[in-house]
C-alpha cells in the first residue's frame, strides 16, 4: 500500500448521481463499498464531503442573500451529506465517526484533532463535516486543512474526470491528461486542481494531491495501492 493514511475529498455534486439535486442512494452505496475496500486493506481514512448538491453560499448570494448566511447553509449541507455517508458506511459494516466543525453535539462529535487521529488508529473512518466552520472557504480547503492536521500522506480528490488535463476534457477534445505534475507546474499553467486557498495550503505543507475518477468502482483501492490512476501532484 502506497498510502497509509488518506484524506478523501468527495464533492457534494458527485452524490447526486444521475439526479439534479440531493443524494443518490445508489451512488452512496457505491462509495461506501469502495471505502470499505480500502479500510479492510488497512488504510486509515478521513473524509471531507462537500455540499454543492444541496446548497452553496455563492448561490444564495446571487439571489440577494447575505453571503455569510448562505455559507452557513452550505456548511449545514455538508453535515446532511456527512450523516448520509455515515449511515451508508454503517450499513456495509464500516465503523465511523462524524465530527463537525460547527457545534451540534446531539448529531456529531465536535472536531477534535487528537480524537480524530485516535479514531483513525482504531480503524474507524472519520467524516469531517461542516467544512472549516468558517464562511468564505470551500470544502476543498477544509479537506486540505484536515489532511494537514491529521498528518495524512495524501489528499485524494475524487471527481468525475479521471485526472488533470491540459484543458477541460468535457469541452475540448484535444485535451490531454497529465500523469504527474509538480505544484509549480500547476500554478504556472493555471490548472484548476482545487481553489487557490486549498492549493496553496497543500503546496506550503508539501501534501501530495491525487485527482482521480471516483465514479469507477475499485479506483479508490487502486490509487491507495499506488497504481497509476488519475494525476498525482507533488513537489
Ligand atoms: N462552506 C463554507 N466554509 C467551508 C466549507 C464550505 O462556508 O469551510 C460552504 C460554502 O457556502 C460552500 C458550501 O459550504 O459553497 C458547500 O461546499 P462546497 O461548495 O465546497 O461543496 P462541493 O463543491 O464540494 O460540493
């Protein structure tokens, strides 16, 4: 196994599956099975989940809502997704804990770094909900922050494209995929890996990022083993 401790970032949008909104039960189940596979192989797994399938702060702002208020709604959306993922994981027999960046003691543990690490050591999957707990940030930044805090070996960004391309492959058919990239190259080429706040945090802490297609069953296990899947960004 190439990576012992991983931080998996799942976007909220990916949870929609074929739907236009909300949570697809089938997609959740597939993710749960993929995660179970790597846990059984002995990997320690932390997960940050987005909320874009339910609400984004910028979406509220575009409708005239206060941005901070909208971001609070977005952060709560990540908790809804976190609860859904937790129950899908439990259904397939994976032990989990949900920790929240925002206090909601009846629903989730508060985020406590040492406790999170202890859960990981015991083989429990820790889902980090509520983003960073602050408005104006994204869950990519939350994922990077948690990855650095728990001393993860890598951040695995599960998306619907299979890596980083020279251009958007859904729009430009001549786009080609990179197998590896350095942080500097990503920056110089202006490639869209994560938002710049998240990317900078990763770069400054020398935390490798793998962007890969999470919607193909078995890919997560392959990435964790170190197979050449997706695009690896490192120093
Ligand atoms: N959000 C926030 N602070 C954070 C993380 C998220 O305010 O630290 C809010 C923000 O409004 C964001 C929403 O939660 O739009 C959902 O997160 P994100 O857009 O990152 O989800 P994804 O794109 O991964 O589905």
